[in-house]
């Protein structure tokens, strides 16, 4: 092979190639948002400006020395990239654009048309007219912003630590938050408030539940709950009390629901703010229903400890002590150790075995009141059902109990 076949590509040629790829992406985005024929109204001078001022990918910057270690940072970035690439906005034409592409290419196009396009462009009035329903002042844009920030916040949950604190990101430099943003997000770790509590005769450390303040980036808004908000009516004083959790409860939630423990305080904050807490009141405690999205997965066991509420543990929907778990035991004679052996005392079995896809077992769990687990499993397993194992061993085990 001669040296002449190894011709070097100049920087200018590389830039020209990158611009062509960028223009191609913009064309696709434009067509998904407003249809064909409008991209052609943008002259070359505008396209060059869009390329010059294009928004970068999200960049993660740590604020503090103990926010996370290198391995945690690597996982955080990877999970964030996966979230933004796998979630989509839906345009007014019913087309989908990934969050990752919306936060960069789509936003630079939208911002240019809303804020920079002038009368010098021949088709400026048509462009502004068709893109107006997407402008940053619209309800549509506000909803997309909320959805994206919520999805990105999920990524913070994986680094919740009982002792080290809660991770949160600030997004005021994101392009979705301000025109000309740098798409840098700053990661902070909020310090938890802990105390000692006598539980069943032993002193244990408990942590106060709070949600990150919308005003101060490094502080919590602590959660306080009135008895009436938890379904308690026969009380002398309906005054709000702080809510705490012991580590055991967070451990059981993560183990049984197979979801990050950081979700617990976010969930408690949400249902109290929305007034949507659903409880079953017992003599010495109450069961607070827990949902992942719209899927009921179990209950938090909460008791009153003089001047505070305490989350004692988390019961999966099939566990003994829940209405559904008790019903399942009546129908199948599966005791606590039986369910533990079959792994149906947590979400693991529904993710490893095709229980939801088996008509007989699905009917059984639906009848016991565990239909939400079937729907949750359907959602999680929809792209990997072929890798699920047969649940025949459950039939064989139940046959031995008869």
C-alpha cells in the first residue's frame, strides 16, 4: 500500500463532515416537530450559527470533596446517559425525540427560532408560526421540562446513603432552564439529620425524612405529618410530627422492591404534598401503601414513637401481615418460609421467572390482590421476556403442600 493512499484528512474536512451530520439530525428533528418542508427555510448562514452555538451533552460536576467516589461517579454518568437516551418526549405530531437529543439539538433549534430568527430570513414568519406551540413559554414545554427533571432526579436516588447523605443535582445551567445554557449539572450531597431511638429495647440510629429544598440547594425541607393525613381520626390533637426511618426499613425496601432506597423519602414527601397517602390502620401501627409509579408493591409499617413517626420496615405485597399476603396464604397454604424459598416474598421472582406470563399463576396472584405486581413485571420485562425462566417449579412446590 503506497503512502499516497494514506492521505491525511484536514481539520476543515473533519468540521465539514461534523456539520453535515449535525444538519442531518436537525432535519430529522424539524420534521418530527413540525413536518417536512420547514427545514429548507433555514439558510446556510443560520445552519452554521446553529452548529457554532450548539448545546453540548450534559456534563456532571461535583460540588464538594465527599459527594461520590470515582466508581460512583462513573456509574452515575452511565445511568444518566442511559436514562436520557431511553426516555422520549412526544411531539405534537406524535413523533418521539430522546431526552438526550432534545436537550441538545432540538433545544438549540427551538431557541434559535424563538429568540434569534429575524426578518432577514425569508421564511421567518412561517418558522415562528409552526414552532410557536413548542416555545419555552408554552404549557407543552413546561410539561417536558418537568418530565425531564423528574427523570434525571431518579438518577440521584442510587447514591442515597443512610449516613453520608442525599445526592441531588442543580440544573440552573441546563439549556432547558435558560437560553444559552451550558448543560452543566452540579452534584451536591445533603447532610442527613440522625438521632438515637429506643426500638424494641435497643438503641438504634434513625434518619429524618426530608426532600431537597427548592430554594436552598444544600438544605432539606423536613417532612411533617398530621395523624389525619395517615387516616387516624380519633386523636386529641391533629398536629404534624416529623417522620423518621430506621435503616432496616430502607434495607428491606431495596431488597424486596428491588429499587433504590433513596426512593423512600422522595415517595413520602410526594404523597404528603399531594394528600394521596393510603393507609390501613391497625391497633399499634399502620400500613402505608407504597407505589412505584402506578404499581402497588407493598406497605411501609409506621408506628408513633412519642414525638415522631417511625418507618419500622417495608412489607412486600405478598408478605405475611399484608391483606394480599394473608389472602395468598389462605388460597395456597404457602407459609412465610415457603414464600421465601420460592422468592415470591420479593420482586426477584417476578423478574427472573415468567410468573406474569403464566395464565394460571397470573390468575392466582390477581385473585389474591397482587395484580399490580403482574402489571409491574409486564412493564419491566417487556423487552426481555425471552430470557425469563419457566415458573413450573412453583406449581410443583404447591402440589407438595396439598
